[in-house]
C-alpha cells in the first residue's frame, strides 16, 4: 500500500475504540459481535447511573476486553466514592478511564465538572495508566467553544489523550484540531466517528436511554440525530475520506478512531471489517 494516508486509515480501523451504552445483555452482545482486540468504552448514563457503567466494564474486562469506563463527575458523590470506584476498576484489571462532566443538571455530590474529578484522582495517587478527556469540534449545546478549548488546556496535565465528540463535517473537525493545537494543547486526539446505524434501532435505543423523552438532550443534539436518520445524510466513508488530508498535517497528532456505535455493534463491525478488506485489497 503506497498511499500513506490509506496506511493510516488501515491502522486506525485495525485498532479502533467502540463506544457502547450499558443496556441489558450488552456484555453478551459485545462478546458475540466485537473481536477481542477492539477496545470497548462504556458510557456513563444519567438514567442508568454509574453502577451500570462499572458493572459492564468489570464484566467485559473478565471476558478479556481492553475496557475504558466513562467516569461522569456529576455521578460521583465524593472522594470516598471515587476511591471505591477506582479500587473496583483496579481489581478488575482496568487501567484506563475516560473522564467527562456528565449531562445531569445537578451533581450527585462535590464534583460539578471533569477538572475537579481529575484533581481528586491525582491526589489519590497512581493506579491508572491512561486518562481520556472530551473535545467538542461542533459547538457544545451548553458551553461556549472558547471555554471548551480552555478547559482542555486546564485538564491537559492530568490527561493522556482527547476524544472528539460527535461531528459530521471533516473540515469542521480539522479546523477544530488546528485551533486546539494553536492554544498549545498537544495531547493525541482520537477522532469520534459515528458508525452506520439502522434508524429504527437508533430510535429504540433512544427511548431506552431517555433521549426521546429528554427535551434538554433534543435541544442540544437534534441536528446530529437528524443527520443520522436522514437517508444519505451521513456516511462514515465520506467523513473519513475528507478527514485523511488533515491526518497527514504536521502536528495534528490524530491517534485513531473512537467509533460511536449507538449499540448497533453488528453493523458497526460489519462496516469496519468490510473497510479493512477493501483497504488490504489495494496492497
């Protein structure tokens, strides 16, 4: 394969991160559909609580997966609760977490955002090998763009990498990467990629996790829900084709793909496997 951008894409697709929502039977569904060399990240749902995230993460780790639980700061009650969470994860062999503020309006305890949680984790000492934080290429529904980039600067000393949240325009994402780098944040960035998804399945999942009934969520995310549901409205292949030129830019430091599966694991894995076969066929 002579084209270096295609080699980059093959590497990304060969070692992706699949994000899942902790719903019923998810451990078995991951086992049935996802190869063990794929990293699985587990979201923290305001409706399910952090225990659902921990239960699934521990279960997947026992199955041999590399697991990254999301720690939502606003779902953690206090430092003793945080210590218990980290101890449980350490006992299960989990050495990486992804820290977010969380979408609940009222914090469960003393942590109103990701930075205070990261600071508390640092005070508790070593035990984790990698910590991820979120980045927002498209405007966060509740936070100004400059504030989100400043927040990454504030959190950079505690973090190992950034994951970009849902974005459908590669030019928007590339421009955001440049702004992040200009502000001096040099952490590697995993590109958040919405996977292909069956529209009826998306609606069923939305109802289960409260998306359909949450006016706050819909107000902030109606645009990307609409793009996912419209025929021809979004294609991961088109997105990747538009992204690859940015991947080769000096200093971009794009580390790989974080695939938002919306729990449609079978379709996400079929797409990934097919794309790998096509890329290898060009060698």
